[in-house]
């Protein structure tokens, strides 16, 4: 077999590994739950509700990661959007207005990050680090002020009860993913984002304005944040200071689990958010079931980190001997 064929086969194998891993994790999860004599339907619903939020926000984040940067404030943005949505509903008792505020807050937070980076000409990820602290502080202040001793703010469960079904959430996820897939794969916007992520200097020399596509990427991520905040409230109609606290880092891990290289560019895959989001939550819940102790969270994070490094190593094998994408 020639060197070219070996490389091609290696690339194909690495491309399908994330999907194979997702199937294996699902089988292991079902086995572990049944071995512990837990209700499989209940645990599957828990995993789905957690994973669908991560997958939705991560799908929007793919546009940012494709540019070769990242947004670590997405968790804080989701918390802020959910906080504003609940606050508005409690003031107006209007579900429509709450949903509008959820999406508006998510988009505005993302736009502010991208515009701030453009004005001061600094990397977008730098502004997101600052915004993470700012948004978390604002949301925490609102929650503490309105929630008082309860430590959280909430809306009546009856308000979101019609939207708690698995079918409805799959529909929302499928609709948003379909729109993102079309933009990412079949428009010049998606192609130019990959070009910028692969080689920003060449993209600039060909007349592609990076700032324009950075703003578009953050807007798409903002829509995902708004949708993620809504799905969070349909699962738990309350907001605390810990709501969505781990989404920012979980997105980074999920995208890599989905087989997308951390450098972005032409190798970016929009489906990495779906595959990686569900894979990560399955792995996380498997470990929590197996490690039933007070130290479960810490041990789970350590094991997840090891898996993360292993996935990065494997997915980088097919271009290790080639020129770096950036």
C-alpha cells in the first residue's frame, strides 16, 4: 500500500472515531445503569437534557472555534441570558417577552465581545475572558438581590411545561443545527471562516475582512446561547449562580471529543458539537455513577482531562508530519 493510501485510510479512520466512541459510550452507559439497577429511561432523560444544552451552545461556538479563536464566556453568557429572561418574566408574566430577552441577551453579549475585540484590535478570546467575570458578577448580583435567602430565582414550572418534551427539544436542536450546517457547509460565509481560521494572513491578503466574519461567528454563537438558556429553563425553571457554570470549558472539551482540531480552519466540522456534546455528557454520567463518593466530581474531571488529551493526540496524528494549519 502506498504512503498516500495509508494516509487517506488513517484520515478516514480518525474521522469516524468520534462517532464510534459515541456509540460505545452509549452502550457502556446503558450497561452501567442497568448493572446498578437504576431506571434506564430516567437516566437517559437526564443525559439528554444535559447534553442538548451543551450541544446547542457548542454548535454556535463552532463558528468561533473555526476562526482559530475561542469564547470562554459562553457559560457566563448563558447564565446571564437565563437570569435576564427569568427576571423579565417575573416582571411581565409574558413568555414571549422572556424568550425574546433570552435571545437578545445572548446575541448582545456575543456581539459586545466581537465588537470590543475589533475596536481595540485585540484577540477575541481576550475579551471573552474579561466578559466571563463581568457577566457572572452581574447575573450573581441580580440573583442574590431578587432571590434573597433562597439563593435563586425561578418561574412557575407550568410556564415551560409544554416545552419539556424530548420531541420538542430534538426539533429545536435539529432546526438550529440544520441552519448552522447550511451556513457552515454551503455558503461563502462558512468557507471564508475556514479560510480565516486556516491562514488569517492569506485571507487578509485576498480581501477577506476578518472582523466582519468574527462578528457573524459571534452572532451565531449568541443565538445558540439564547436557545441554550431557554432549554436550560425548560429542564430546570430556576436560575442560581451555578447555572451553566461549566458550559464554557465543557464546550471546548466537547468540540475536541467530536473530532474537531483545536486549531480550527479547514478541518473544522459542524457536527463535532453534536457528537462531542453527547459523548462528553455520557462519559461524565458514566463516571459519576461508577465513582459514587464525595470526591466523584474531582476524579471525574481528572479522568475527563486524560480523555481530552488522548483525543487531541489521536486527532492530530493525521497532520503531524505535515505543515501546521496556522
